[in-house]
């Protein structure tokens, strides 16, 4: 099985103890446990066995008796681990890791989590490719262009690896993240460019996978998890001197938009416990970080069910005109409460969040944003299209009318808020009329900024082929219109005094984000 290559599965002592305990009790059910039980006329031993089984101890009895106590050896002593799973001592010859990150902010956060895990195991980080022993790429699969960039980079590393083998030793290459999850077979079997493949939920296995790779084998773990949030791992930030940082609060997505591969590469939604998030935010505050961005594929659908007191909390209904493709979630501490508590950690630290879904904006979120001065009055509200017909094909769960109603409602709550969005140009089956509706939505809302992408056609996606000429023209129209929409805000802020975090992208320039 590809997902388990390089991973040895062994029965735990607890399972053996439960089995032996049950067998010992079973032997008391028959005077001769070695003789098969036969059904006898008029009752017989089969009925006796059934009555003893019903009146016997439950499974919990065997679990408790098998649980390690103070007089027992710990499980790691009882187990007989595989030779290559043992602790690898890097003392005296630490391996150096070179990291490259592609894609969204979540991949930046994932890189920091993966590096925290490797650092615990004795690895060192280097920014000099020439001295690296391990090269790890944290990858993106949201568009085909992003994948092609990684393929090109892998061929460069493959050439470097071949040269390295002739001179001073081996170089291990690994693919992490969404591309590893989507193209695992092709990466390992067809191209043979890498030694390690690890999906977004397998970063804990990196030290073991690297140990397997050192023996000359390919190693992979692309199993998706229903509960992995890395809550117990504090990321090691790659640029400790910066004033901004990302904090992941949840993983995965349940929305199943027809154009999006995220649910298949990152799995189902699960939220990180509140206490773990607050701990990381406090740590960042102590380090001098002035702005934190809360991250999630569907960040405002956050629900923490880790504590009993959260289970009975009522859930607000979806705003009229919005719907989901999954069963409504119940209970748990919601995003508005999380946002409020994060903002309270350091009143001087600015708080942002991305990327939300329009369906998950109850009034309580806007109320917290209005009350907390350190929550940036900026809302990213991905529209994707201005055509209700295209939105239905995308399975976005709302219409143009319901989206606009949300925009007007938001601006009543937060009149000075800036609004940004995402748009896809040239979606499958999009017509000229659909495209014109998207242009009219841009004009009506007057976004302060918009991320506009040409649709990335994949063979696995449903729908009719998109004409390349129309796609390029649609993309160009949206790009030209977007700056015109944001001009009003820039004029409005011309005489305002704002507290900002300057960034030096170039030695001669100072940039800042508004708000």
C-alpha cells in the first residue's frame, strides 16, 4: 500500500493483553476449552455458553486490566520497535534542512510546524542550498501552474542530487503538503524525483520518514486525519525578527466547491483547541509580534468541541439565502468567541483572519469586530463570480442577491471596513453574460482589492471546456476594473492619520497595509 510504504504496523501490547485476558475468561466458560462447543438437544452447552457470555464481564473490564499501571513497564519498553524507528542520534553530525514554501499562508504555517518537529529531532536549518543534506518543498495544488512550478524545481534538485552523489554524499529530497497528497503515485512511481512524500497530516512522521530515506528507500505517509491539528506543537517561526505572524486555528474544509481540491488534499474540517491558540498568540506577543493573522481554509466556521462546557452552546442559523452541502454543525465554541479572546490577549496586537466563507458570517462576528479596536476592520469576502448561475455550478451555496445583501449588512455594522474578494475568470461554461454580471458586481461593491485568477482547467473537474480566448479576455477585464474600485478609499484616507506597520520591500521604499 503506497500510503504505508516505509511504515511498519505492529500490534501494541495493550491489544495482546486484552486478547489474552479474554481468552483466559473464555476458558472458564467450558470444562474443556480445547473441545469445540456443539449444540445439544434440549439446551446443552451452547445455551450455557450464551448465558455465561451475557453475564460475563464487559469489554471495559479487559481494557482496564490491560492498562499499564505503576507496577508495569511503560509501553515503549514493552514494544519491540522496528530497527529504523529507533531514535536517531544527530549529535556531532547534525543534518541540515533546506526549506522552500509555495502557495497560501497556510503553507507558510505548515512549514513552521514541520520545522518545529524536525528541530526537536536535532536537525538544523540552512538557507544555503549547497550545504543542505535534506531539501523539503511545502507545495500547493490549488492551480496547475503552482504544480508546474514545483515540477520544474524538482528537476533542478534532481540534477543537484546526481552531482552530489559523485562528490561528497547523498541529498534527500522531499515533497510535503497538498501536491504530495494529490500526486503521490506520480511523484514516487513515475517521475522518481523524490525520496520522501508527506501529506499535510503527516508532518509528525518526518523524522521517521527521513530515517527510512537514509537507508536508500522511498518513504511516504499521505494518510489524512480526522483530528490532527498539531495543537501540541508550537511552530518555530522562520523569520523571528518580523512584526507579523500567522496562527493556524483549523485545518481542512467541508464546503466541497466544485472547482476546489482542498477537501481532497487537506481533508475534513477540524478545529484546534482554544487553549492551544491562546498559548501561541501569547508567545508571539512576548516575542514582540505586533500583528497576527488567524488562518483556516474556512476560518470563520471554527468550532472548538474540546471542552465539555462548549458542547451545549447554541448555534446561529445561516443567513437567509445561504446553504451548506453538509449537515449543520451543533455546539462548540464558535469563531466570534475565539476572535474576542484572541484580541484580549494583547490589546496592542492587531488581529486579522483569512480565508472566510460568506455563509459563516453571523452578526456576532461583526459585533466583536466593532467592539475590539485591535481587530482590523478588513473583511475578505470571496465572491468567485457575480452570476448566480455560475455560483450554482461552483456549489458556493449562495446567489448574487444574497451575497450583495451580506455586503450591505456588513457595511451597516462596519461603515469604515475595507472589503476584499476573490474571483475566478472563465469558469467551466461561463458565458459573456455571466462575465458581465461579474464586472457589474465589482462596480457595485467597489472592493478595495481583489485577487483575480483565470480558471485552472483540470481533467477531473466537471463542466464544458472553457475557450482560452474568452478566459484571457475575462481575466484582463477584471484586472483593469479592480484598481478603479479601490480609488475611492485611497482618496478618503489621504488626510487621515493611521497607525501602521511599515515594511521595507525595497531599500528605497516603505510600504504598509491599509487598514
